C-alpha cells in the first residue's frame, strides 16, 4: 500500500515537473529548431560615457529621396551626458548585370552633438544631403573617435516608379 | 506517516523525471546548426564532382561563351546544376549551351537571380553532406531584386537536393571573399570591414567565428587589393599560392590595347602594387610558397584582367586548371598558361572576354558544390 502511494505521488510529481517544463520552455528556448539560422541577428552597439548607441538606416529609400539614419542613445547612468558623434555616409552604385557594386565612397558626413538626460533614451534621426539615385546603396558609420559601428545597407529599388504607379492606380 | 510518503514520492518523481530530461538529447540550438558540417571546400584539392552555375537569358552575352567552353572541357561524370530563374531561362540555356555538356541538371527557382553563382554561399563538406553557408545579407540586395533573389539560392539548392543543407550565417560576406586549400582559408579585408562594428565587436571575434564556421585555420588578410580574393590569389596545392602581380604585366600590352581592354583606365600606383605584395607576404607568413602572376587592375578597383580566377580539378595526382583568357591579351594569356604549366598543371583556356568588364571571370561564375578525393 505504501509503495503504491509512493508510486502515485511520484507519477504526479513527474507530471507536474514535465508540465512546468513545457510551460517554461517557450520563454527560454526556441520552440522549434531553426536549422537555417546560426543565431539571431543582433547588431553590435557602440558604448560611450555610459551610453549605449545603436543605429539603423531608414526602412526605405527611393530615387530622388534623401536617405536617413536613425540612432538610439540609451543613457544607463544617473548623470546627464553629452558628446559628439561623427556620422559618415558611404554609398555605392550597383551597375546592372555586374557582379558587384562599385567601391563604396564617403558621400556625406556630419558631426552630431548628443545630450541625454540621466536614465533616459534619445532617438536621433539625421537626413542625409545625398540624393539617392537608381541602384544606389547606403550605409552609415557612427564613430566616437575611439570606436565605431556601422549600419546595414539600404538601397533604392530598381522599379520604384512602376511599383508606385501601380499602387496609386489600385488605390484609385 | 503519510507525510514521509508524500515527500519521498515527490522526490523520486522529480529525480526520475529530471534524469530522463537530462539524459534525453537536447534540441540543438541554432548556433549548433553547423555542428555536423565539414570544413570549407578546398579550391585546389580533389576532383570536381558537382558544380553550380546561374543562368539568365538577360546575361547570355556575358556567360554563353565561358559556359559553352567550360562545360565542354569538363571530364565525364561531373554534374552541373544550372540554377535558372524561370523555364524560359532554362530553355534559352539549352538552346545555347546544353549540347556542350550532357550532365547538366536544371533547378528552376521561379524568382529573379543574377548570373553570378560564386558569391552566394560557401560550401562546407564532411564528405557525405554539403552544407551551404550563406551570408546574413547580400551586398546590394536592397537596390537590386535579382540580387535579393540570389540570397535565396542556397536555400533553393538545399530544398531540391537531399544531400545538401543550408545554414544562414549572421556574418556578412561574399563567397568570393574566401579562397582555401586543405589547410587554410584566406579571407579578404572586406569581410573585416563589413562585420566589425556591425555583427562582431572586433577582429578577434571575427577570426574566432570564421574559424568555427569554416573549420579550418583562417588567415584574415589585413591588406590586399580591393574586391574578392579570387581576383588576386589562388591556392595551387602542395603548399603553394599563386598571387597576382601588376608589375609583371607592365609594358606587355601597348597603350591602345590597354585602353580598349580597360576603358576605366589601368591602376598603376605603387600603393596598389604594395597591396598585392602584402598578400604574397601574408601567404609566406602562413608557410606557403608563392608564385606571382601578371595581373591588370582597372582604376575602378573592380575590373580585373586576372589569370588566378580559375577552377582547379585534381584527379589522378594531376591538376587541371580552367584558365580565364581574354581577347586582345594574347601575350599575357600565354604567360599565364606557362606559369600554371610550370606548376605541373594542365591548362584548359576559357574565354571570359564577355564577363570581365562586369567585374567577374570564370571562378565568379562557377561554384563547386562537391569534390571527391
């Protein structure tokens, strides 16, 4: 009788244990194995004066647009901080049919003063003076002088006019 | 009495379940996706077994001649997978090239692609299975739908071929940024430029990550000519690397010929020569003997008349070099042939006049999926 009770309780404990694992699992590990990705993409942040800086290009740019870069500065200290960031835009043009873009070159640069209150986050958007052409690609290098980060690329789609016209026609 | 039974039962249940859970194989995490993959394929060791080329009717003027000549020159038994964006592209390929090679197999992917197969992935082989390591993103994919389609080809191949797997890296690179032999993978400075401050914090982390992925010692070139490695260097087997040398091409072709071959102008700076020499020095530092090869670089840093952009097949202890040659450059074609022959290689010339002005030659068009010893 005693042995049966112990077995019943053990079974209940095991079921509770497994149920707990199943409930916790999605929060701690991928629900399914992703065989096609080594790791989630996570851009390297820049750190300066207790601030963490991450940067990204605009979501879309069309020929004739000025591309833009946005960076987020998170001040994790209890002090207000201010510093300058050097921002340079690198651009390259993709020639149709060619294997690669021509070599990227600096197409615009500026110095951006940043001031962030203690324990605050500031989002800065800079609009480039460059005018995007067909087949252009842009990325940005954000530098503190000692270290730098770079953004991913943004490019102009090669069929923007046709796509936009189609969208406008369907809207109409 | 009841209390100790409850406690004992709970402990036994938890211990037994914990043991079962810990002994069961854990689901592999994404970072382990390359755990079973082999090292990156050598460029100069082993017999060609299976190749991949891209074909689009739009770029037939670039590829028809090199594909016809290369496919006709391949030994029997080499399978060539022809990735086509559409059935129309495949029909066009068959009309132009298929009679040159009986062992071509189409893969219709139903999305846009370019004709450049080399940069899409790195092949990692454990002898039984090939894993295609594709970059986090393609250069220029935001401005060029065909290039965005290129980024899908690694997965397309894995979906179509049961012995091929696909893993997307979180590093940024082109397949052309790497050349390798059985012992070493050489990586261009462009990979450092593209990744440090974006996907990795520093060069050491990049080096570690690449060695882990490619499963070979990695030499990160810190100074080199611009562009892909296969434009200026190629392992030749037996501990030797062939490295380009602009000085060896100086004065060989007259000015009018050079102007016609490279309308962008020829880069003749000391700085460019030093970049080639730095690659030769890096190879020597890694323990390799170096043979220099005449090379002409355009001022755009992309147009190369290069005779190291080769595909090498090794079988029966003999290497065959499929060598790009160019109309109007006969003396340099001959010099390059002599250099490869001096390395005990048989040379089969492939005319790449139509493609080099679009920044690529033979190796840029052809990827190796499998080799066998």
